[in-house]
C-alpha cells in the first residue's frame, strides 16, 4: 500500500491535513453548523439521507451585554466591572502572545460577520448540491479516533483522502472533483489557525475548510486560491531554467524522483517547490521546500497572496 498518487501527466501541487473549520468568535468558538440555502440546520437530513453518523448539536453562547446594560453595571458595580476587565485583558494579552503571518496579533477581524460571528456554517447548500457530497469524516466531531483526512490538490482535480491509524499508506479516496467545478476560493483570515478556505462551487453551494493546526502558507490554500499556471521547463528562459536547477540542487534532502514544480503566483513572480524525501505524515502531508523567483530568473521577493 502507498499514499495517493497522481495519474500520468498530472502534477501534484499540495497535500496537507484538512477538516471542517471551527468558529473563532466568542459566541461560536469551537462550533460548526451545516445549513441549507435558507440557513436551516440540515444535520438530520445529512444523517438520514447521506448516512452521516450522529454529531453534536451546538448552541451559540449568549451575546455580550448591551451598552445600556454595561452603563448600568458601571453605576452599580464599577469595582467588580474593573476587576473583570483586568482579568479579561490579561487573558487576551496571553492569547496574543503568538504572532500570525506578517507579525499581526490574534485572528484578525471578521470579513463575513453573518457567517463568522453570529453563526458559523461550514457546509452550505440546497439539496443535491456539491457541498452536500463532502465526506462526513471531515468533521472532527464525527470521525473515529485516530482517523485523519487530507486534501490533495493537482493541476486537474481536488481530492479528499482519509486513512486510519495515522497511516497514509492506508489511503482511501473519499471525494474528488475536477477543478473546473470550483467557482471561487476565498482566504478567510478570521481564524485561530490563520488561514481557512471558503470554497464556492459552481452550483452555488460552499464549504469552509481549515487545517487542524496553524499553518503559515498552507499549501492547500496556496494552490486553490487562484487558478494554477504551471511554468514548464520548455517555457522557461535560459536564466529561469538555470535558477530553478540551481535551487533544486541546493535542497540537500530533495526527492530525486520528483521534478521541481514552478507556478506563476498572483504577483506575477514564480514559486519553485521541491519535494523532500520525507514520507507523507498524518499531521503535515507532503513536505516541500520553496523559493521565489523573479521574471528575470533571480531571487524574487514574496508578495502578499503569493503563499
């Protein structure tokens, strides 16, 4: 047995751990819902019609006090309120000890409050839509202990694979689609893991997926956030080809069976990725080294959105 492999002529771009995202805002922290196009809960439908196992039912936490209530509390319990604020600030400052990408503190600000603050759908779709075909094993609250799910991205398709016992050699394909069926992928930065993918399908349904742990430059999102444009050796200038070969040779743990993959990034620069000899792991998928290259075939600077 062996981990999932691309087909002939197909280029493997990324493989990393993935699951349904979890809420970050206080009212929905650690929670997730499954909705139809009218925002109705469809957990029971998924259980009865799609064979999903029973999962937890979540209730959003109470909203914080209104401004008038806060003023009233200030009049009658200022001392207690100040003490509570000091404790809360201490907790917040402790939580902000780690910096996210770009040196920013904390999870950032909501971009979609309706679906990030008051509610947190991770699957949204009418009956018969593509989002409803996603495998239930993406739900960390439903899958068996020790079972892991990975997203595999190639230049042709996107697949979800799963395996028990933290052993990728036991891969089973749970779901896959052609990339043409994805209409848009948004980077959702209001997240404790720094980056999440909101994937909109061509039928109007969508899902919100994330790595189980924080990632800087999550490779799944890197290769889904915009169409893949491969730069093949025959299309490179002599200087570009020389730079790619030089960088690949500098990777001492490079897998010699894997050719470097070069893709054009949103900035117009190129990303060189070289796979290492490290085996596929449950937590991190495949391991790659990367370097940016300018259009002239020199070291290129990283631009926002390139990773």
